[in-house]
C-alpha cells in the first residue's frame, strides 16, 4: 500500500504517513468544503437573503467540524496510541492542547 507523506506547512516540522484511503477521504472532505465556501461567495455576490447565507455558513462550519473529528480520531488511533506505547507521554499534553483549540 502506497503512503502519502504530508507536512504541516510553516507551523512545525512533524510529518504523518497516511494511507491512500485516509488521504483520499480527507482530501475529498476538504474539496467538498471548498465547494461550499465558493457557494457562499456566490450567494453573497448574488445578494442572497441573509438567513440563506447563514444557513449555508452553518453547513460549512459543520463540515469543518466533521473533518476535524475524523482527523482527530485518526490521530488518536495512530499517532497518540503509538507514542504512548513507546513511552512518549508528551503526546498526551499535545493532544490536550489540540482539544482545547477545538472546543473554543
């Protein structure tokens, strides 16, 4: 199975090996979100009614939350569990910081 190596642009030097399946699933979600955002822009350009735009914006927000939940789940199942097994308990602190950011 081929794996994609991705990096975190500009914020850190850590990387994550992702299976093709995980990579494609996450990219597909982001592509759909991107399309939703383009739809929001079009609605604004076409002077759509406020509550219609708000409804679409809420859908974008929900889609991003879903993306984050999927990515977080994958992270816990792979990176976090591996690091804990290897005795790298600082990963738990990193996870807690990440969770705090998500629940703002």
